C-alpha cells in the first residue's frame, strides 16, 4: 500500500513536507512501547502510535521504519516534524483511534507485521 493510500484510508493528514506519497509500505505495526518497535518492526514497515515525541522518530530511524501514523489526533511538535523531514520519514496524523486505524488499514489489505523478532 502506498503512503497516499494510507492517508486516504485513515482520512489522515500528511505532516511532513517533501514526502514521497508513492512509497510502498509492506507491513504495519501498532505499538506505544518503543522497545517493542525495535524488537518487532521489520524494515520498510509503518508504525502506528500515540507517542508523538522526538524519541519516536529516533526509534523509527533505528528500526528503518518507512512512515509513522499518529493516532487519536495526536500532533507532534515542530522539532519532531523537522527531524522526520530531515530523515525523510513521512508523518501522518489521523483522528481515529489505534484500533479503528488498524481495522481500516487491514480491510484495505495492509499486511500486519510478521510475529517474529528481528
């Protein structure tokens, strides 16, 4: 699924400038524990989270996450968005909760993260 399809599916808003909306995302994982993100997210996946801190961006960088979707209407601060832009990690925001966002993406054929540790 492409980033532009993700945005449409979750009625989201792109927060980062210069993001390539045609980037393909293979998997999606939803978590608020960044230690789980490091342990379970494979490269090329999208992270769904309610954590809007700069540490979320740093974790995504280390895990080679392709994009981040902030749920529950969470809005990261300008410093966090700027770092994501520098690292070319698209940030998306949706007003849906994590459960509904996951359901919408799954219905639209987004594959879940395989349940194996990296």
